[in-house]
């Protein structure tokens, strides 16, 4: 074997090693599966004030003793009861997640206007926020939001009186298999204004 033969052999060996490395690890950067950067954790914009019920006040800056119990009030000419608590606040006031959960639905409806449905991790509750002026820019269906995280702003979309912007807030008890628009309403008032515990 002459000198040229050794060089050719060396080149072949290096080529084989390079090929094996390419197959084994892939071309640099092209196939390399760097983990996707995790979305930044959803942080509450301000320290969360957790009430005795375990819920947070869903409208920023509203004191519990300023609430008026509007659950069960006659609406729509008395044909349907009001299955929610209305929390009055100026348009643009931050709407915060009363409890942590997954955004199950973002929905525009004739009555509710711009709405958010958030499902508790155990799937037993849905928190419904309606008449919203705008969604927070980074919320989406399927996103988990922490308690106290801003999800929207107060408004008067849907059938709300533009002169009286407010958050229409519902708590619905759910069977695990029930869908976002189902469930049985419970009165949020004692949970936000008093010392009642959510069961
Ligand atoms: Zn209402």
C-alpha cells in the first residue's frame, strides 16, 4: 500500500465517520429539536386578594361591601331570572380570574356580548364572565390562567346598558362531562361579599 492509498483510506474513514455522525445526530440546527420556549407563566398583575370563599374579586378595585346581590333579579320582562352577580365598574376596569382554571370557551353572544368561560381544574365549576369590553391580548382557549390574572376589561357588550357598564359574573356547578354552556348556576354574592365557602 503506497502513500496515496493510505491518504485515500483515511479520507474514506473520515467520510464514513462524518456520515454516521450526520445520520446519528442530524445536520446541525436543521433537524435539531430544541425544546420550544415555554410560554411565560401567566402572572397576576397585582397581589391577589383571596376572599374567605377562596375566590378572588373578579373586578379590580371592588370592595366586597360594595356589591349588590342581583342574583335572581327579574330580567327580560320577568321571563328569566338573573343567574349571575352584576358587578358595576367603569369600562376598561380589569376583569380578573376569580379562580384558576382553563379557558374553555371565548364566545360572542347576543345577550352576553364578549364572554369567557373558565373551567376549574377539577372540572366541577365554570366561571362565566360577560359584557366584556375587550379580552386581555394574550388569552386563548385552552390556556390555563391563574387566580387573579387579568383576562379582560369591563364593558357593556351584548344586552348590557352602555350607561351602566358591569361584569356579569356567573358560577356554574358542572358535572365533569358537561359542556361550557351547561351547568347549574349558584349565587356568587355570598362567596364574594360574605364569609360563605364554595362547595
Ligand atoms: Zn347580569
